[in-house]
């Protein structure tokens, strides 16, 4: 598959990245500020660094004056990550230290029978082992906590309910987050009625576990209650502070906020005036804009991450801020327009910071369509291929199925995947219409089942049957006997 090169995006890495002049990666995060402005850690230990493909164009300026809900691919390329940054990702795709979900696996006898059928149909089996799917979740497989009916059928097919009885590799690649991978997989297994393993699952903040190698004390926010603390601690961050910890320590820090008794019981206040913060991590959507924005702004304006102080220079000692994804809109159970999501929160932070300081906020954005997310997805997909088929390699034909042209489709197109756009989420185009700014290269479909059927027909032929026959006789199958009743 083709891959987008940095030259295609008009990105000069030698000019952007201080490591180009420092091949040993010896610059410390603080030293790097002199060259790039933002303290991004250099390569180390168990991480890989992926150069960002976005320039330093500010998102806030364009949205404050001319709101565009669907920026073109060209505009999007120049609007995401700050100048001179790299996105560290884990070297290993299995760093979450969370158990896999293995419910609903086929029986041993069924597996033996399926392997016999596959041995007879070697050419078709080879083709089936050379394809894979990457699914967005919200708007493709589910709306909130409710599965899309066609998604249940799709996962059954890919988990072996087909004429070969073969499991076709598929991963879930979502810009959602806020819970541990284990908790989210258990939830999806329940609503989709098919086993979802942590080994095939990537949330927007999953690759950000690599940052635990660089930052000791971090402010982490987003999601329901204090669940995000557990996520960060599972990733290996040593000292994790939640905004409500700060509110419990000093209620005046957020003038109109009030903690509930349950929140007081779960908060971990301490003397934060003596604590130095190393970074800010926005892992999921804020549930308390007022408190979260105030605390973030306090730290961005502080002297070297010391809350309660004010820096003389708002840039020189500013600690870095990371966002797990950049989507402006997300599909929900709401029947009207899609709802605003983390991208809107980030834009608000950018606009307020620029208003207070007069300079653009440098920040790092993970998630789709960032290349780091797809590089990490490659490693997860290779590991899942080894799990299912015993070969650690990428299939030649990967199909990305998403509902958001500005993330799912742009990212897949730029990474050389086949992209399928569905009408069950953010995109609501009419029959026959593709997104004009970021068109899906494989096609537009009413739902995920139609997209998967089209992909299977292309790779395995129009006669490939999407049902397993439990009464198939491998001895006669392939000699005129059908595997499907």
C-alpha cells in the first residue's frame, strides 16, 4: 500500500525538528524549547517517535471568524499539530497490561471443521488472510450505548460466520476514550454481542501511554467521574492529578464549581503549591468546562508548571499540553445535528490562551487523522494477524470504515487505506453523494454492513457466502457440494 511522505504534505522535518541537528536525540525537553517552542521528549526506551504531519497554523483563528464544519483535506493538513513536534507511540502494541475479552469463541470442533474447509479452498483462504478492516465505533458500530443492528451482523461474519468459517482480522480505531481499554471492550462486547479484545482495540489516548516514559507528574482530565485517573495510572504515569483534586484542595480555584459529597470522597487533595506539573493530558471530553479550562489556563500561564504562579514569559517556561484527538463533531443518540466534542474544547483553550497572551498555543494532537495513530494501528493489526493467522505482517488490503470525513476518511486516504464512508453518523449525505472535501476512495454506503459486503465481494468474489454451514462436509465440499444451506 502506498504511504504519504512528508514531502507530500509540504513538511520539512529537517527544518522543523531539532533532532535533525541532534541525531543522538540528546536535547532535553527544556532545551528543545529553544528550537521548537514546545517541550516534546526525545526518543527513548520503549517508544517510537512519529513526526507530526501538521504545521503550526492555529485552529483557533479560523474557527473564531469562519466556522467550517468540514474543512478540506488540504486545510486539514495544515491545521493540527504544532511546529517541530513528534508524537511518541509505544514500540509494543500490547502495553496496556489489560486482559483480553475472549467470550463467545467458536468451539474446538467447529475450528477443526473450518480449518479443513479452508485447506480445500486454499486460494480463497489466502485472499481472506490478505485483508482486514478498521472500524470507527461511534456512528459506525454504535450510537452511544446502543449497537447499530447491521454492526452485529458484520462482526458475526468477520468472526467466522462465512463459508470458510475464517476469522477476518478487524480492529476498532476510535477517537473516543475516557475509560480503560478493558472497560470499553467489555461494554462493546455486551452491546455488540460479539467478543471485542483489548488486543484489537485502540482508543484515541491508547498510543499516549508512551508519554508515561517522559512525564512524572501530569494533569489528566476528561470522561466520567474519576475514571480517567485509572486510565493514566494503567498507562504507567506515576503522579496523576485530576482537576477535581485541585478543586478539593482549593475550592476558590473554580469560582462557581461545587463538589458533590461523592466527588469529595474520591478526590485526592494535597498541597499542590509545592508540586511541579510536567504536562497536561486531555484524554477525553470535558464534563466540567469551567473548572477544566480554568485549571488548564492556570498551568499554561504558570512559571514552569507551578500552580499559583504567573510566568513573566508565557512561552519560555510553559509546560506542554496534549489532546487525545481533534474531532470537532461526534455522532450520538441525539436525533438532530452531531454534537460538539473534544476539538471544540481544544479550540476554546487555544482562543482563550491567545487572547490572554497574544501568541498561538502550541499543542500536540493525537487520534485520527494523525499519522502516529495509523502507525500504531499497523502494529496492532500485525499482532492481531499473528494471533489469528500466525503471521506477523500487514495485509495488503485494509478497509477503513468511518462516518466522519474530517478524521476517518482523511486519515485513511492519507495513509493509503481503502476508505468507506457510512451515513449512520456525522456524514448525512444523500444517496449517490460523497463528501466533497474529503471523499471516501472506496465508496459511500448506507451502513457498515453494506460497506463490508462490498469489500468482501471485491476481495473474495461476489459469490462468497456470508454464512457458515454447520453441516458442511469437507470431504465433498469443493466438489459440487455447497457449504451453505
